[in-house]
C-alpha cells in the first residue's frame, strides 16, 4: 500500500474509532506530509506559470520502485520535489540526520538524491530531456534546518525560499532557447 493510500485508509478508520498509538502517529506523520505537499502545489500554482503540469505522488520503477512527491513539467525541463513538513530542528551532519537532537534512521537527503537520480536516468534513457532538477523542500512553519555537509544533485529549499525558487524556475524557462519539452503539451 503506498503512502497516500495508507493515509486515506487511516483517515477513514480514525473517523470511526480511535487508532492505536502507533497507527495514530503514522496517521499524523502522513497527514503532515500531505499538508506539506498541498502547500508546495499551492505555491507552484500561485507563483509558477499556468501552463506547467504538476503531478503528485508519482510512482515509478527504475532500479526499484520509488515515489516522487511532486513532479513539475515546464517547457524547459522537469523538477522533482521531495517535500518534508517537520516541526523542530533538522540537522544533517557527518552524513547523518537528526531531528531535535535525536538521530533519525530515515534520511530525506538521500531519499531526494535517490529519487532525482532515478528519475533523471529514467527520463534521459527515453531521450526526453537532460534538464531534470531535484529539490528537497522543508515546508514546516516551525522548522529550522542546518546542513553541515555538501549535498550534490539537489537543491535544499526552505519554506521562506520557495517563492523565489519557483520564480527562478520560471526565469530559467523564459531564458531557455533550446528545444521545448514535448511532455508539456500532454
């Protein structure tokens, strides 16, 4: 069961009866993720170009199954967004992730890099475009992020930087004089 299906299932169950503690935690984690993705989509619609195609929760198979939280198709290229809606202090140090000072086993930076690399390889194998960019977006209102290590392949974007990042996407499209990505007409 994918995360969005699991979230919808838990949402329906919690309307009818109290969830056990672990399921309740999972429900609120998935709910925060869904709200974060909706926030990014609303910003893309508000500050992006009207002709952009925005896809959410895209599951693909390339070197295994993987999910793209948000895929944005522009005339110039494709953007892959991994969205995190954390509360508290996230830190990436010595290639490890910490939330509020505690190590977490899940590494969203590796996930965003993995998703971007697999998507880019899949798209390039089909000769669609080489302009695939990845972004890890931290949208939590009460979240701080400190990155100690260099991160390759993706851009880390904070909530307060998202509007400017989207404007930069639009500027790159306006300044692009190469062949238009044909997927945008789909």
